[in-house]
C-alpha cells in the first residue's frame, strides 16, 4: 500500500485511494487438446497439421499468464478481458495451473455460436471486484446465417460500494474484406450501444467499461457509433499520437488498432469515487512480445504459430490496459 500511496497520493482528508488496473488481451487460438464434435476445432488437436500437443497447450497457458502478470507490474490486473478462449477447461488451467494461481482470480465465460468455438471471458480478482452477476448476449445480426461470439456483460461491486459494469467484446472478423464484413460489426456495435444505453435506466450514473477486439479501428463507423448518442463512451485509444506502437495487430505488414477500452463519462471525472487515471491507457509492449518480421520488415508480435511454423510465442495481438482509481463514495 505504501507504493500505491506514493504512486497515486492521498485525497483530501488523508483517505487512501487504490489502483485498479484493467487489461484486455486477444490470446489468439487458446484451444485445449480435446476434440469438440460440435465445433470446428480440428486444427488444434494433437493429430492435426499443427501438432497441437498437450505440451504446447500448457506452454500457451504459461505464456498468457506471463503477459498478465507482467502487465500488472506491482501485482496483477484487477480485471482481465480475454477473447479467443475455447472453453472452461482452458480458463481453469490458466487460473489454477500457472503463476496466476497465486492470485484470487475467478472468471465468467460466454458460450457463443462461433463455428470454431472461440469465446470471450473476464477474469476478476474477487477481493477487488465483488461479482454480482453476468449475462451473455447473442448479437441479433440482420443476416440470419451469421454466427459469432456473444457479448459478455459482468457487473460487480468495488471497494467504494459502487457498481462497475463491464462489457467484453470480440466483434466479427474482417474475413471477406473490411467493407464486405462491415455490416456485421455495425450490427454488433448497434446492439452493444443499446445495451449500454439501457444501463442508464437502471443506474443513475453508470460506471461502465467496454473493452475488446472490435476488428475495427477508432475511425471506423462501429467505434464512432459507440462514442455518439445521449450516453457516449470515450475511446481511450482513439488518438494514435498517444500510443507507443502504431497498432495492436499487424496484418500483411500494416499495423491496425483493433483493440480498445472505452469508458462512460462518469469514469472520466476526477471527482467520481471511481475514475480513470489520465494518460494511463497504453498498449502493453514489452520486448518479449515481439520478434523480427522477416516478411514485411520491422517487428511483429511473436505468435504461437506463424503460419504452420510453431514459434512458441504469445498472440498476434498486443494487450491494451488502463488504470482506474478507487476512492470513497456511495452506490450509483
């Protein structure tokens, strides 16, 4: 606590404030080694062309845990949003059989309709985020044949007694081209926008965190929609000049900022009992997450596989993080 006080100081009256770090990470194909006959997971089985063995799977879990613990710096993040997670088995191994077992993590997981079986999860430290409930929302696409990941909404109490609402997202991919797939991401953003607006009818001043891989940049229509309307969200990653890297994902030599954290207006006020630490939003980009890009030059994220070549790395995305301060106050 001495370190936290020196970092954030004390508010008037000498009451301590505590740091509350949020992290989002697309973990890229976090599959176990067991066949799910109802999903297209054959690519990640021991007998597949990738030779996805138990040893490689266990290494993947250790690598994800390394990123989470390193991103926490003085501890580990209070909340960790994850995507491309196959099932409960993967999360159980991550929180119970890696260095994360030293921390009081629990998790929520969606079970969406993605054909490959990849889902969305939230890890939370139960001593810092008192879980109250969660809901997975199936996106109502205009195309009835469209299948994708659900939206995950989790809410819980923080130490002030206030309720913090968290949405974790993984919007439809750009498969088929950015323009050709744009309508699916618009459908996802429109539905998420309505869900966020609806919280204003439940809580007078909702404290809302939205994080995820949106498969769009801040300039695209889907992200602009979330930052509009009567209850606009602020995208902490909208200004490229404030980022230490040109993007969170490198595709065919081009960096794109696909991973975002957005906050409700109440979290931007320094007078709020829960508020954003100005300037804390960043791409987590330690050197161990990179390798030389021999195809397009420069560097790229070090992945588990590059094509079908096993690299033993982490992911094709960089994590994004932001800090909140939890002060004193009442319920909202």
